[in-house]
C-alpha cells in the first residue's frame, strides 16, 4: 500500500469542511491513465478516507483531475503487455475490484467531477462513486472504448453502467466503443449533474457532499430489459446488429459481452462476479494484443506531427470542387477552419458545397452550429482566398501538365509560410514541381475517399520538398483530426502502391473464371473490410486502370479495360464488375466452404504483403511499423491481425527469421 504522505500521482488534502480532496495528476504524463502506481495510491487514499469516516474526521471524498483537459482516459494500455495468462489478469484485477467496491460502500458521500475525457477504467471509477458531476463543455465525453482493444469493461463497469443507465442505453455504448457527450450521458443516467465549466466542479462537488447526494439507479420501464423474456429479445437483436459489423471469430469481445449479459443480466452481483472470468481470457488473446498494437501504431502516426512548430492553420483554400476536393473542404470546415473552394465551374462549386450538408448534419447538433459551418465554406470562383490561406490544396484532374500550369499560376500568390500541396493520388511530386521556380515548396497531402471516414492522410515528400513544409503538412493533418504519414515520393506512394497488386491479382483470378463473390467473401473471411472486386468498383474502374498503368501493372485487353472502354466504371456509373442498386452491389448468394475461403483469403492478400515488404526495404516510409500503420489506416487491412508485416512475421516466424538473417 502506498504511503499517503508521499503520493506522486495524486494530491490529497482535507479542507475545513472535513471534505477530502483526491486530485489525480499523474506525474510526468499529459493525461491521466490508471496504471499500477496510481491505483495503489488511490487504494491508500480510500483506506485513509475510510479511517476518517470511522472517526468522523472526514465528511466525504471528492475525486477530480489535476489535468487541464481531461479526467481519466482509461487504464494504462502500456501495462497490458505484462500479462501472459488469464490467471495473471485475474490476480491483478482482484484488488482493483475490491477497492471500487469499498468506494461504493463508503459510509460518507463520494463524488467525482469530470471535465474532458472520462473513458474506460476512468468511467468505471466514476460509476463506483455515489454521485457524478460533469461539465457541459463539448470536450467532455464518457464511454467504454475497450472493444477497440479486443476486450470489454473489466472493472465491473458492465454491471454498474447497466444499473445506472439500463441495458437499452448501456449495452450499445459498450458494444460500439463510442464516446457520449455529457448531456447525453446525463439523460442516460451515467452522469447526475451538469455544470457550466471546470471552475464550477469543486464548488458543486463540495455542495453535493454536504447535501449527501446519491445517484439513483435506473428504474421503471428502463429496467424491463434485464428481465426475461425482454432480455432474450434484446440479446437476439444485439447479436444480429453486432454481426452486421464484425465477425465473432475476428472480434470476439462484443459477443462475449452479449453472452455475459444474456447469462447474468438479471442479477448484477452475479454479473460482476462473472465479468472477470469472461474478461481475463480476452485480455491475453492474440486479437487484443494485435488491436493494442494498432492503438500504438495510431499513437506513432500522431507523433509524425511536430510538437515544436508554431504553424497553426486556420484558413484553407481548395482548388477543385469535385467529390474529393469538396469533401476535403467540408471536412476542414467541420474541424473549425474557414475554407474557400475554387473551381472553373460555379455549378460545381455550388454542388460541392451543397453535398457537405450531410456531414455538417452529423457533426453539429444545433442549427446555429450548422449555419456557422456553412458560413465558413465560401464559394471562391476567382481564387480570392489564395493569398490569405495557410494551406492551399489542389484536387483537380490527374494530368501532370494541368497541375504544373496551375501551380505555376499559384506560386507568386501564396502568402509567406503557407503550405502548397497537391492531392494527387499517383503522380510523382517531383514531376509536378518541375515547372516551379521554387520546387522545394510543393508537397503532397493525399486524402482517401471517403474523406470523412478514412483516418489516414499521406504527406508526400518529394526529392526537393523542404522539411519545414513537410512538417507543416503533418501539423495541418493533425489539426483536422487525421493521422499523418510521411511517405517518400514514388509511383502510388504507399497505400495505392500496395493496393494495386492486391486488386489486380484478384482481377486476374476473375479473368480465369473465379466468381467475384467468392473472391470478395474470401477477403472478408481473412478480415478485410471489403473484397478486392467490390473495392475496385467502389474506387472506380477508370481510377484502378490509371493507377495500374502508372505502376506498370499491364491490364491491356483485360475485362477491366473493356469495362472502362464501355463506360462501366463501377459504383459511380451503376455498373462495373457488379451491378449497383441503392449504393450496394448486387451479388449472387452462394455458400462456400470455410476452409476454401480461409485458404483463398490468405492467397489474395499475399501480393499486398509482398509489396509492403518492398516498401519497407525501399524506405518508402521510415519503418516497418509505419508501413503497417499506413496500410491499416489507409486500406482497412484486418486490424485484428496487427498489420501486414506483423501478420507475416507472426504467422510465419521461420520466414521472418530468415529475412532478418538476410538483412
């Protein structure tokens, strides 16, 4: 047990009202996470408060964060790696569960004040408290993101969230891993009181303690979902909805959570006891290890953005109001920036701006916020915004001479220090920059379609690109809440380069008579979000053929070339390899042997993995881990496998050892 007088991660004090204050401010960290030492120190605080409650020297306990922008982001993921068996997990969790039970049974009020993120173990700690106060600030979010790490809440958060919010509200939050705004959490019952700002938390917590406020568990009709036969119906619906999104053999955690609720949802004490038995094996599973690796890779991508740069982009100018250009503009606006959108066609600009209404409707809750966003997206047919923009992005036709002429006309108009970028998906940065007086100023900022959904943006460094501009590009991408990946200029960059042989190889199988449905289902069985044939149709067959030619993957005389020549370009034209209706491909439903699908799935991804190895060896990005990160976040490569290179190394250790020896 930690010494209450030598705390490193908590500040503990007792005020003149006999209220104990525990302020979580983890030493040397920008955010609070519940690691071994913080938990041990919290146990010491709980023991001290219990003693004070017994001798009546303490009237209550308030738990707050000492960090400016967050409460607790969850358990410390870095410490998960120390566990190798389910028994070790159970042994480590047991004292934490006991401590949370002691908090819950404390004879004096225990109140927590929340501002910023309150996630995972942080929310589980909050739910063990008697009363929860949160700020209305938009940055305040609560949730259980554990399913994204291949687990579910393991500090009895399953039972406590259902007790407070009811199964109809709590189970979807846990199954989706989504974050909930404070106002919505208050409506659910996860939060008891809202205050205007962080400055109000301490006063409100003190008042709640002196008034001995206690949260009330959910009651009435919202409790019916825990009882048979309603629970049975809810379980069936949850399984069906979850199965539409993920497969149980790929992502078992949400299905094990549903099983837990099915078996024990009627008795929350029994659910608490059974939680650890279901949770511990998931923690040490390959799926969880690989998803934790993906989390670390996402942190690695964030680290590509410099911390020591004064560049704070607020104005963006986008040239090209087609689908990609307009969506880039809309996304930047949704992140709070002002954007001017230019195109030769005023109709194209108007259409591109109108298309962002769906995004703004999803991102902004009130009409005032939506109207403010629309006001920040400005039609600019004459390019008046160029001279004021911090970032200028070109997203026009993929023809090098057209892009060269555009950038020659732009070069003297940009303000000092502004970023000049192309969204080209395939043309070498050096080729576009060759016509410039200062070719070092041009970089690539390559978005993926659909912009709002794809988290990765490639920052393309040409041979002459200045490092300062590359760093600014990374800063911009981080500012719009995307992951930047610095990529060396080469045909196809990283993502398109590894995707092309994957899709072209599948198309060759198609030429040999293998059904597209079989190929796509085999890829999904492996874990890809979409099969290669459906993906080609979605991207556009003309784009696939163009990239294939650039990468030297000759499709002359192929079915792909014939479809393109006939104007059958896939989803956007209504017909490609598939016929498309209501935005979905029409597929022949046939049962396939599972063994065949698994074998074929491994064969289909082999060209992609081989190309990833070439990219690693050629230094297209700075490390093998960054290859994996780029391909996961840029293509959706089966996250539960940890990345293509990691998959190769772990599925074929002897081959990996041989490659290392050769290197």
